[in-house]
């Protein structure tokens, strides 16, 4: 499939990911494979910045059948129609197959329970519009066809999709609500972690206290951006790590049987009907 667009003077991978047809990481991979031309010349550097007005052509390969295999795994489906589905991912389930997690993933379950999935995410991530960490539970939106996937990805990129989480954090907040705006990037000290870094990507998290306990607080958390580990990194940065977080927590915080983070509500506009839809998934660890 050939895509043609006009450059606006930004990085090449950013230009290709603007309309949501492909993610930025997928765009970078296609560029490195030599599938992108700028004014008739192959460009294999994702960081290249074509001049405004340059003609960009992407030769996007047709999606191959999913390599992951269907598995009859328990999966709660809140809603589905011909275009999309809304499901609840349990804590402990990896979203898509990867090294060390060949099966038992959400994708394996989706391939079994749903009659179709979009191919935009690639053969190992069919239908996946957004992700949740392995130990985070809650709502996920799944696309059944490529047009729906592209439209939902655009909503996500344009921040027209609203996502709220429930989080239990260590200690008590000084205010009833607040906003954290700190850039997030790969940690310079530990490449396995994300961190607040000056040269990271802008990230914004809004939080509100729902209930206080003797040594912890239940929050409603609204993420304006969707950076990797955003809530976990931001809450840690203000001294209130999410309970049960072995990566960003500290030894002295209260114990928990799991990562106390749950994707509680999700609002989006249905690409086919134009209807604004909102779903909620009861929080498994709160007593509101």
C-alpha cells in the first residue's frame, strides 16, 4: 500500500505517524527498511527532517496474518460490534507476545474470542490501539479493522480519548488535587526504566484524592499524555509511588499484593457512528 504526504518540516518518523495510520516506532522501522522516499530518494534515517513541502512516499507492506496463536483464555468483553471491542485486561497478563512471553497474552485471547482484528499493529500486535503494563488491570480498546484502528489512533494522538485510572499511592497528598507536568524519557542510570529527564517527552498527569487511609491514598488519575510508565514515574517523582510497584517504589512504602493501578474509565468517539462512548471497569482494590 502506497501512502503519499507532504512534509511539514518535522522528523520523518513524526511526519509518518501524524495521522495515526502507523505508530512512531513502526514508522521508524519502515524507514530503516528503506520503504520511504523523500523527493524520489530513499531515506533510511528516522531522525531526518525533510524540508517543508517535500514529497514523502511510504511503501507500506500489506499486513500479514497474525503470528500469535488463538488461546482460550478468560477474557471479559464489555462491548463489541463490527468495528471495535472494549475488554478488561487482568493484572499479570502481557498485552502482546514478545521475547519470553510467546503465549498467554491478551493478543492470544483476542484472537480466540473475537472474529476479526485490524492488521495495522503488525503480526504480533493485531488490533492493539493502546497498551497497559503487564501488572496494570483495566480497560483496553481493540480495533477490528484497519480504518477503525487508524481513526482511534488519531483520537489517541490528538488527545481526544479520555482515560482515567484508579491508583493507590504511598502516603498522603498535601492538596486534594494536583497536576504533574514533567518530561519523561529513558533513564540515564537504568535503561530498563523510564524517568523524569530534561530532554524527555512532555507528559502531563492530573490527579484527585478519592479516599485516604492511614498510610496510603486512593487517587483518580487522568493522563493527558500517554508516555511509557507515565503514572508510575510521575507519582514516584513527587514522593508518592504506586503501591506494589517493584520498579519505581521503595522498600519503606506500605505493602501490596499487586500493582495498585487500574484503568478505570475510557471515553472515545466511535469512528463509524460518531457516538461518544464511555466505559468503566470496577476497581478490584478500592472501597470507594
